[in-house]
């Protein structure tokens, strides 16, 4: 173990591991590090997870190796910043909570409850659609004021802006739907509240220039400390 184990950007996967012996490779295998087909080397990280999760897996790989007594060198490009790590935790929590909401909705058997949940998602201060739109807008604004090539900043800003427009469009479309059911005495009041939603007021009918790919990140047990 005199030579360090190095983790670098990969050619066959997201990251490659160099200088690892068999015990080290055994530590990395549960995290998704494996050799390419028909070749024993290099051992690379193969995963369909998002980029933040990939960096977290690399960080966990380094921690496991160091705990086992190995010296580890990780390319700076593959290190997860504290801010990015916090964002990953929040996104994981959001994904988990939305999954729980979906499970709850699937078990509901009252049409009025389902209608009120639907209205709550786009109605009132801090509703889901407005919160999503605000998060995307914050990303679009932030990327325009940081360092980087202009084409990179503009492309990422456009992507975030498209997300904000999509959330506003969803709220505006929902506001045209007649719910809660007409028999509900609060239907008129709920319709008026939806119309006051910031997303519904600012939603535009201009076609969205980009659409974010739908992903369903799930909390990954591999991130737990070994």
C-alpha cells in the first residue's frame, strides 16, 4: 500500500480507480465501481445516478479506502463541495417526501380530499408550484453572476429559466381546472385563491425553449458511512 490509490475522471465510466489491489476493489464494488466489459482494468464508476450523487459516491469511496488504511488521491474535479453536498441532501429529502405524497394520494378514497390536495399544490403562499418556480428562478439568476464561459452560463441559465416557466405553466393550467368539485361550498373561494397564486399571475404562454429531463433520484443507501 505504498503507492496511493488514485481516483480520476474516467474514459469508460464517470471515474476511474488506479493502483487499487483486490481488497481495495472489494471495498469499492458495492458503490458501483466495476471493470468494463471484456477487460479487467480500469475499474470505473458505472451508475445512472445524477452528477451530485456520483461525486458523493466518489467521496464515500475515498473515505472507505482511507478507513482501511489506504492513501487516496482524488482529482479536484471529482470532489463534492459543501454547498453541493447540502443541495444533494435537500433534493434527496424532496424526492423522498414527494414519493410519500404519491403513496398517500394512491391510498385516498375521498374525492373531496383528493381535490383539496390538488388545489393545495398550486394555491396560496408557498405552494408547491410557486416554490419550484422560485427555486428555478434563483438558479437562473445565480448562474448569470458567477465565473465561467459565457456560453456555459447562458445555457445553464436558459435551462433554469425553462424550469421556472414550466412550473408557472403548470400552475396556470391547474387554475383553469374546476376543482374542488362544484358541490363544495368553498369552490368559489378556492378558485379565487388560485387566481392569486404568483405563478398563475406570471405564467406565460410563450413556448418553453428547453425541458428538463424527468428524473426520480432516490435516497441512496450506498452513501452511508461504511
